[in-house]
C-alpha cells in the first residue's frame, strides 16, 4: 500500500517538474496553446489548382490534414471571392459559396466585388454560407446590420473574436445600384464600438478586413485608430506580406489565389506571439487535395462549358484579334470592345491595351466562349478622372514603339487621334479629339479602362495616382451585354479612330502661340493678328473671354 501511494505521488511530482522545466513542451500541451490561421483574399473565383493558383482543393486538403493531427486551425477569407470568373458569374456567386462551405472556411468579409450581383443577391449568398459572411460597418438605411458583424470562437481555452469590415469604397468600386439603400460607416468607428463591449471578454482579436493600403480607409489607419486589435487579415489592395503598426500585425496574401497566407499564434505569457508566412504553389506540392472539392469544381466547370456554348449573337465580319494586329493598329474587334466599355461605363472615352485582346472571332455565330477567349483575364472596368494632358501622355506612350508589336498599344472609343511615325518617340501624337472636340490639356475627362491599366499596368503609371471613381463589371460581361444591346448582329469595321498621319497638316492649322502678358485682353491680342476676339474664343474653347491670365497660351490660327 505504501509503495502504491508513493508511486502515485512520485508520478505526479515528475509530471509537474516536466511541465515547468525550461524547454520542455509536450506535443499535446503545445497544440492546445497554439492556433494556425490560413487566409485568402482577392481570389476573384480562381478556385482551380494550377501552376499559378493554389486552388480550393489544396487549401481544403491542408486544413483537413492539420485538423486530423489535432491542430487548432482557422480558415478565413478577406473578401472579393465570389466574382471574377465564369464559374462564379454564371451562378451569381452560389458556386463559390458552396465550394467555400465544402473547403471548411470559418469566416469571410464581403469585399466590394462581392456586391457585384446586387445587395439582394449578397443577402442570399449570406444565407447559403455555412460560415459568417461579415461586414460590420455595412448598415441598412434603418441602421441595422446588413451582414454579420463578428463572432467569437473558443480555441485552446482562449476566446478569439473575429470581426469583419468592408471598404466604404464599395459605393463606387461596385456599380452604385448594387448598394442603393446601404450605408458604409467608418470601419474604425465600427471596430471601436465592437471592442468597447467585447475586448475584456476575449483573449485575442482578429479584424478580417477588406480595406487595403490605399485610399481614405486603410487597414493601417484601422490599426492606428483602434487599440486592442492583435491581427488584421486584410484584402482589397492585392498586397502580399506583413506590416506591423504598433502592436497590431497586418497580413495580406496577394491576389487571384496565387498563394496562401499562414499565421501562427502562440499563447504564452500575457502577450500572444504572432508569426506570419506566405505559402506559394510550390510549397504545397505534397498536399493531397480534398477530393469532394475537386469533384464539385469539375461539376461546375461542366456547367460553365455548357453555358459557354450558348450563342449570344452573330457577326457578319471577322472580328480581328490577331496578336500582331491588335498590338500595332486599330481593329474592328478593338473598336467593339471599347464601344462596349463606353456603353457600360458612361465615360467620356475608353482606352484599353491590345495585349488584353487574346483571340479573333470568325464571321458567324458568337458564343459566350468566344467572348471569354477574347477577354480571358477577368479584368474589371475602372473609371478615373484625369486631365487631358495625361490622356495625351498615354497616347504617346502607346505608339512610342511603333511599328514594333507592343502589348500596351491602346484601342479606344470616344476619341480619335493621329500619330506621325517619323517623329521622335513620345512626340508623335496630334489631332486628338474627345467626343469630336479637340483635347484640352487642363480639362478633366472621365476615362474608362481596365483595372490592370488603372493600377499602372503595361507601364501606364501616369494615371496610377488618380483615384478610381467607379469600378464595374468585367470586360467580357460588358462585351456580351453590348452584343445583346445592339440587337445581336455585329457588323463593325475599322473607323479611323487611330491614324498614321504626318504632323505637318496640324502644324499649318496652329500657326502661332501667343503668351499672355499682364494687361492683355482677348480683343487686344486679336487686333494684333487682324481677327476678332470671338475667333480666338472659339479656337481656344474659352468659356469666359474676359478671363485670361498672364503666361496663358493662346492659339493663333492661320489666317
């Protein structure tokens, strides 16, 4: 009896010593105190696993394997998941939510493009989701939460609060009709309200945000304004990596499912330890994809293939998208695409890169697959307000390499221009007209383009600093809609929107430039050139002929 009691006491003593010995971390104890978070953002419906996309199958397989090992795992998405590819668009996002359910997502914040099907449809998707679909700062006109606001999970004996925040930019980075009747309040104020009543009740706070690092509402500003947030899992700006603001860690994992974010949290002492990393496609090569996720993707892809065989119109001519032609000259297909963007956006003009046009459409029936083959990237329409000088700079940049093939060669609608190939690069463009009127360097124009170029893609950095004022559907959606809008029959031709033409004709029209001096008036200047002030007002498009300034340039037309 004595020996038996002694053995028990000795065992208890040894176990106690082992638990407090430095460096001793039993596997079970370590797992119970740790949490791993896998996170995605801005996937834009790139759900298939490829050489450049992780895919939901691999993500689900990784999460399942770690849970089977007894690890504490959360899988979260920071928005823009349900739009961007035909597998999503054809079911208005339902396919993506069902795949996320099957993959085991624990929570998601609504990104601006998750509103692209309209607020009613997003409410339906929220009901389909097996996880909270959040946007705590999105309210109805009555002041009620439109989406879920936050949830609390107890993991490893710790209470984790996860709140969701959507960008107020959604009001113009999705079609305004999609958010009619909704109010987006300051994300920082929302977070403060939630933490005021909950921070003392939990051990760790995660803000799952679609805010990004650009604009008026950013995740960095959220961290600066709101104390008590341990981790921000972010999206929207398509950044990749980690930054730290005070005691808050902010992470993002790029775009289009190209990588998977990983955050490991260890609860030791008073301060949780946070470390983050990015898993690339190659890092997950040994992971076995979850088969039911792959099967569902394949099932949806069959539906996509069937729908893409649908005939949506007919062309009486070949729509020219041959690589060398769209990268060096105006084509009828480039005109059709830019006309579609102009119709959808309501902008003053459209400019889009020839490198984004990837196929021709032969005369005959036009199917949805034809449209997706022409515009396969899922790029969205983006509208910016830019001065005429920037438009001129863009056109110069477009033709600088001519006659060499150039993916940045621009196609346009709402404008015409000429360029002189004999002149030095960046000094070739002339006779630019917007909606039939001469381009004004200082006038602001609404320019519609694609989101790749809007961000400075193909070297168009001259407009990257101007904010997006509207963001709309994808280019392929706009083109399909436009074909229906014009009655289904396409007969478009080249229209001399872009001309290779010597500059001398224009120089003769603009014989002289007068620099305004102090004390000058338009009538005084006109008298020097034997013409009326009305002539100068018309040529210079002056709204107020009595308002001219020293150093202003006045065009003096040839007599």
